[in-house]
């Protein structure tokens, strides 16, 4: 299986897990909050990161989200309560 196909399958699996949730997830309610790098002002970015992480802590699929982001090497956004820098795998 090609890497692109594998990543697409991982993403669809995460979407299926999200869809199976009875409650709306924080990232579905406020998706812009999870991409703080879009904000030009540092204070707004910092506040968005903290707010997104707070929502992630309460999320029932935080681990699945983080696993996807690490495997997919997502370069942007808060996934599973971690920033891109925090998700980098140390080798």
C-alpha cells in the first residue's frame, strides 16, 4: 500500500471514530480554534492553543486523534492536544 493511500485510510478511520461519537467534539464545534497558526497576533495564537488543548483533554478520542496526527506527520494544527512541535518524534 502506498504511503498516500495508507494516510488516507488513517484519516477515514479517524472520521469514522468521530462520527460514532454521541456528542459533538470540540474540534467540530470550533475548528478554527485548532489551527492557531492562522492568527497573526501572538496573544491570540497562544490563547487559541490553550483553549484547543483544554478541549482535547476532555475529548473521548484524544488518543486516536494524536495517533493519526503523528502517523500522518500533520504539520499544522492542534491534534490530540499537541502542537506540531510537540508531536515531532525524536529520533
